[in-house]
């Protein structure tokens, strides 16, 4: 039996207030809330994704500004 594919920042959220959004566009505050919910373990791939330290695009530092 094959393992399900891992989620990444381009995976589309399937439910809730962020339905149809890429996981990488969902704020970190949502993931903090999600992990505290007792039902989060019903979604093991989302739990795995939620434990990735940075979900959103990193802020560019001034030395990397390309303007």
C-alpha cells in the first residue's frame, strides 16, 4: 500500500474558512489554533504540515531588496 503524498505549501485546503487556499497562504495563527483542536488528529497530513516551522513566504530583508 502506497503512502499518501505529503502536503506542501501549494496543496489546497479542503475545508474550513481557508477552503480553496494554498496551505502556504494560510496564516501561522491558524496552524497554532488548528493544532490545539482535539479533532486535528483526524487530519494527520495537515498536522504534519502544521509542524513545519515557517508556512508563509519569508519577509525579504533589506539587503535582498531588488527594487
